[in-house]
């Protein structure tokens, strides 16, 4: 599903964000990326999502070499990937329903189909009763579930989440992790970046440990 071969990333600054990373994430995997602040977790997700290009190395996602992907093809590549950010990135003036429907609307899907899909996914994350609420009226955990619903509405083969529980208390964080696990059980490969090492270790045996851009360890269950 994801393969990195000797990948390095240097931003404009001289210190490299990632140094010579080689790793493989299998289809159907449930993998965490952990490490201290500045370790390169977000950078690694951005490379996989093609939001940043590697300075060196090859990255294969779904058989596509995204180190060389042509910019006009990036939106098509991303359609199969769901992303969840720490700060949710919900549109404040749109309802929960509209926030989740948005991804399908822009693909020009029929109204009736969109409605059925949105109801289904909101029900699944336990938020159907909040479908007409605006995001600022929701709790942090509810907003996070809306962001997750939006990320999975298109049945992505891969779900990337950057610190998805960074703003949540530990009980809510566990609920969100269980939701990710359920998404994984439906067949989606899930990759979650978190500085919370104990959370990662609680939920998976597949953990990528980064430290100042270096791959320290990749404990692989298989
Ligand atoms: N857009 C950018 N321009 C320049 N340097 C950057 C940029 N983004 C990240 N960096 C640098 O790259 C390194 C890795 O950053 P990254 O955001 O990937 O770390 P992280 O592990 O996600 O940290 P955190 O836990 O704080 O989110 C850091 O030294 C950071 O300062
Ligand atoms: Mg980060």
C-alpha cells in the first residue's frame, strides 16, 4: 500500500525534517507514527498525501510513484485517501450535513445518493441527530467525528490522521481511536500520527518511531 525508499525531506531551512526513511505499510494495516515534537510525523503524512514532495527518494502509494506525480493528477490520486487534521478543518458556517456532503458534492454526485451516503456515515459515527448543527455548537469530540465522517464518506482505501486526538481528553481520545479501529476493520488502511506514544502502543503493534527525522524503529507485527 505504502512504500518509502530512502526518502529525505529538507524544507527551506537547512535541518532535514526526514532523513533516509525506508519503510513499508501493508494494505489493511493499522499503523501509528510517533515521536517527539519536530520528529517529522506531519512531514511523513504530507509526503504520503502528496502535500509535500520528497527532496530525495521514492514513495509508492497504491502503486503510484508520488515522488514524480504530475501536479494535475494529484487531486485524482487524493480521491482515494481520507485525511483528518488535528484542528478538524470544518467549515464553520456550514452544517454538519453540509460539511460531510461537500466531498461528494464537488464530485458532482446526485443529491439523493449524497443524502443517503451522508446519513449512513453520520449514523455510523453516532452524529445523525446533530446533522443540522453548526460546528462551533459541537463539542471537540463531536467535531472530530464530523471530520472523520467527512474523511471516510468516499470509502477511501487509505485514511491519514494527524494528531486526531490532540485536543481531546483521554476518554474521548479512546473513543476516537476505537472509531479508527472500526474503520480499519472495514478494510481501510489507517495511518495515525501522534506524539502520544502510550496511546499508540495501546492500540497497535505497528508503530513507526521517529526522532529528529530519523526512523528509530518500526515494530512490525507480521
Ligand atoms: N513548512 C515548513 N517549512 C520549514 N520547515 C518545516 C516546515 N514544516 C515542518 N518543518 C520542520 O520540519 C521538522 C519536522 O516537522 P514536523 O511538523 O513534520 O514534525 P512533527 O513530528 O509533526 O512535530 P509535532 O509533534 O510538533 O507536530 C521540524 O524541524 C519543523 O520545524
Ligand atoms: Mg505534527
